[in-house]
């Protein structure tokens, strides 16, 4: 009963604690505490889902491992075990557009949420634009904490756009604040030697890449676009149906 009373205090059920002597020994107390605990865990998970902003994604079970010319399936499946988060390591998923990098990153992020890790998914352009929009240092730091405080940060699509040099400084700040403390996943369509084209005239690119890749697993995917394949297959299926209709007509 003492353990149950401590649980009631921890859950903040004050009326039950105040009148404990009246209710002690009742069988419904444990049931009530279990239900309250379940409700709070569910609300916590739903809040973390909203804050993570992963949105919709295909499960990894639907990934066509036979399509890419190059992919390390074993390494990706190991990432789903989340040991890299415990070790505060980073992950870089690199490959052409439409090859499943974002899908894989979202699956890992969702797995981290299910395991209780605080997670956030954001595109590089959205994060950098949001940080750059704050003029005052204090407002920028408050915004920065959204990205530096989570256990796992996924930065999607680095390299799809070019940015001013101050954006490179902002990305460096985020990565440096997380360096050896928390894990970051980055998806990119560029090799690191081309990041000077992503952030032209930025002096910190070399240091930025160094922070990102130290204690990081860099996985390359070489494949034609899944999206292009799917659109081609849809078009072929529609044409097949049209031919059937013409024959019937």
C-alpha cells in the first residue's frame, strides 16, 4: 500500500493521497492508478508525435530492397535498433532524389518515438529559414532549443537548395550544440565535397561537415527514383485499362 500511495503522489492524485486512510486496502486503487498511468503515457506519446512532425510515411516493410543498385540493408536494419542514439552518434543517408532516404529516416524517427525518445523531423530549408527569421539573439536561441534539445533530430533534404553563408552558420550552431551529446540524422543528395555549392562562400562548411561526420555512419543509396518508377507503373496501368475499355466499346 505504501508503494501505491507513492504512485498516487507521483501522479498528482491529491484527493486520494489526502484521504488515503479512508481508502487504503481498496482493490480499485491499483486499477485507478494503472489507468491514470496508461492515460498519461498515451497523452505523452501523442504530444511527442505532434511535436516530432513526422507526418505520413510508408513503413520500412514496404521498401523494395531489390530496386537499389547499392544499399546496405543490414546497416539500416541495425539503425532501427536505435543503438546509435544511445551512443550519441549521427547518421547520414546519401543518394539521388527519390531513392527512399526520407522514408528510411522517418521510420527510424518513428521507432525512436515508440522507444520514448524525444524526436523532431524537419526539412533543412524549414529549419534554417525559421532560425534566420529571428532578429534578436534571445528569440533565435529559444527557436534553436527546439532543435538542439531533442534526443533525435532528423534534418531532411540538405543539398536540394542553395543557401546564403549565414545559413551555414546556423546549421553549424545546431550541429555543434548537439555534438557528442545527441544524435542527428541528415539526408542529402550531395557528396560532402559539393556542400560548398550548397552554402557558397561559407567559411564554416569544412568544420560543419567535420562535426556532422565525426562518430557518424554514412550510408549511400544508389538507385533510380522510386517515385519515377511508381509514376511510370501507374501510367502503364492506366493505359492498360484504357485499352481494355476500347476493346469493350
